[in-house]
C-alpha cells in the first residue's frame, strides 16, 4: 500500500536517470538486453502498470508529425524494394487496457493502421494470442527476452510468406 501511495504522488520530475535500477543493470552488462529475462509477478505487474499509467499515459500527447514521418519512412522503404511490417508490441493486459482506454492512444492505432494499408505495409498485432502467446513480462512495459524467439518467428514468417518452425531449445 505504501508503494501505491508513493506512486500516486510521483511525476516525471521524480524520475532520475542516474538512480534508475534499470540503467544500473544495463550499465553493468554494457547494454545487454539479454539480462532482461524472467517474469514479474501479477501483483507487481499491476502496481507498476498503474504507476506508468499515472506518469506517462495520462499525460500523453499525439504529435501528428510522427504520422508524416511514418508515411515517408514506409514509402522510402518500399521504393528501395523492402517489405514493410509494422507490429503492435505485446503488452501486459493491464497496460493494454490502460492504453485502449486513452482516446489519444486509441486514435494512434487507427491512424497507423490506415497509413499501413494506404502504403502497402503489413501490420501485425502481437497482442492477439493466436499470433503470439507469450506472457512473460520483465516489467510493466517490457516483454521478457524469453518471448523473442516466438516473436521473431512471427515477424520472419510474415516477411518471407512462409511459416517457420519453432526452433528447439537446448
């Protein structure tokens, strides 16, 4: 309860890059994201998501210039002959619910989907359990690295138009 009370008073001004435990971990491992394994407990996931929602989602502002940049990027990629795949990253259910309940963020999904269709890019929602069914979250906003093999299989199979077998783990 004390952590929830503290989180309710936090703002972005309280965040310190110098004191971030995530930064210390990345510094120690020289940026090795492969240290971000494991799975957060459901209670901790819920509490951290509530904190993130208060700090970031509730103050989110859409920059329409980003839509222009996205469209130009897709056009340039397609002109160079590249296949373009946009994907909605897998989110924990509490974060997904908070994002979908925020009109500005829900509007992003609609606009990006529209741009992808107009420009001939594929779009994949990793939150669809039929596409990706890995629910290990290192923290409230990061999927565990243990989900990456399945995620990579989905992306590569979409880009190559052929199903890829799941690699056996050793």
